[in-house]
């Protein structure tokens, strides 16, 4: 279960250590487990939602649930989102945009993007009904699966985690790992199907935008995909008429 341990150590703050004998491409070889890691994160977040909704006002419960969600991932994907907002929305050359994304300092676009996504998620979590709350699990699993097909796109820069991921990724992983989010989607009925389709469309738009702005994908782009897909899936689940 080496790949499973790597997947958990890369995507969560749960007590899993990276192996001492790390090999190039290990992050890509572990990708087949990414949706399962998402399922675990989503299930733990859902439990936090159930518990806080029982104790606190929905607004407070939504914020606490989001804090738990962020804590489980260490804010890794949010960091990618912020970097992408700074770089991709910059009116500069593709080379300069990549430099901005690599800069550890947070700019205006990054702050705005981070705040908007966090506010949206917290607001949705505070208004979900009990039946719609299962969308948390789908959002967490599907979003991490979306990283797999994204890894087949051209790399915007050589080296880095994005390159390591692409080097170890196998096309068959995409189809095998899709079974889990697909099963969750079908189990949640029409609302699950609509949410999944909306999430996939959102992922495609993010990837198309990244390719048009920097010529491909990076590890930060993967993080942005995860955050946007999660938000869109939750948003569709929050629509009361579905």
C-alpha cells in the first residue's frame, strides 16, 4: 500500500509519512488513490458538518466545517488557487505569469480569489440540508479525480511536482479511479449527476484558461482545479429546487 500512503501524505495532514525511498514519478503512481483520499477527507468533513450543525447556528457550523476541511488538507490546494489567481489573471507574458505563480508572496488577485472561494464554501456549508450535505463527499472525491486527466496536459514548466506527477501517471489510472466518484455520483441521484457534470465543466474551463495563459498546467493549477470543482459541486447541491 505504498502508493496509498503516498497519496494520503501528499494530499492530507493525516499521519502518513512519505517513504524514505522516494522515486521520481511516485506522486503520479499514487494518483489512482486520489479519489479515495478525497472520499476520506469528504467523509471526515461531513461528520464535522453533522456534529457542528447539531450544536451551533448554521452560519457558525459552516465556518467550523470549512476550517476542518482546510485543516485536513493543510491549505495545500488553497495555496495553488491563490498562486493561480495572481499569475493567470496578470496582464503579463506567460513566462512572467509563471514567475508570479512561483513567488511565495500573495498578491491582490490571490487574496481576492482566496477570500471569495472560502466565503462561498462557508456560506454553502451553512445552508446545506441534511440530504444535500452528502455533496461534501462527492465534491472532495470528484475534485481529486479531476487532477488525473489534467496531468495528461502539457506542462507549463519543466520540473516541480507537476512534472513528477505527470511522469508517473498512467492513463489506465484515470479510468480505474473514476469508478469511485462515479459510484458516489450515481448513488446521489439526479442531484449528484448534475453536480458532477457541473464540476467537470468547471475543471475543463480552469484547464483551458490555464493553457491559454501559461501554455499548460502546473502543480498550482491542480490545486485550483480541486478548489473550483469542490465549490461548484457544493453550489449545485445547495440549489433547493433540485
